[in-house]
């Protein structure tokens, strides 16, 4: 049976990203995202429904998100759903659905969390971040760039 696990979300951060480093200096970035849905009821009343999603990002993606995002900032996240399961102190089985970020796009101007539109840069695990100039030598992997290479 075929399966496909892909999620695309646009929302605002509910808290500042928390970055930690695991073995091998691999970054793990965790943050929350609020995603709103506006709709009109049958009675014509406008309503807003907000879903809160936990996001995890690893490696260079996690480092960049942790460095440039903050509470309130808008961002587009692309990734996959992952179910975490564990037992609590009382021995009860618990589970939580989260999104593992694989790609992202910064939104807004970066000066406030409420601005709409696109701007800033994006990044995928399979490609290096955008470069400001093609005259720079190298062009190696994503781990090989400076903060000055990010176009915002």
C-alpha cells in the first residue's frame, strides 16, 4: 500500500525556538506554531479556529530557524508528521503528534510578527541556502555558509 506523509503549515511562532545540540554537534530546534483557520458559520457569523502544533527541526535547518526566528514571527514550514510515544512516571502510555520540519520559508519583513507577505529566505535539506552573489568560490554543502549569505 502506498503512503505519503507531507505537511505544509503557515503560522506564527508561539514561543522562541529552543535549540540544543546532540552528539556530533547536531542541532535540535523545538518551537510551537499557531495556525489559524477563518470560516463563516451557516448563520453568517465569522469565526477563527487556531491549531497549535509542535515543530522539531534538526541539523542546519534547526540552527537557522533557532537563530532567525522568535515568538510571533510568521513562517512557512514543510515537513512530515511524526508520532512520539512514551510512558509517564505513573506507567501510562502517552503519545503526541508533531511535525518534523524539513524545509521552511521566512515570511514577513522580520521586523514584526503580524506582517503578511513573503520576504526573507528559505532553506531545504537538499539544497544550500540562497547565495547573495555567484562570485563566491566554493558552492559546497549547506554547512559551508556565513550569516551574510542569508538575504535578509
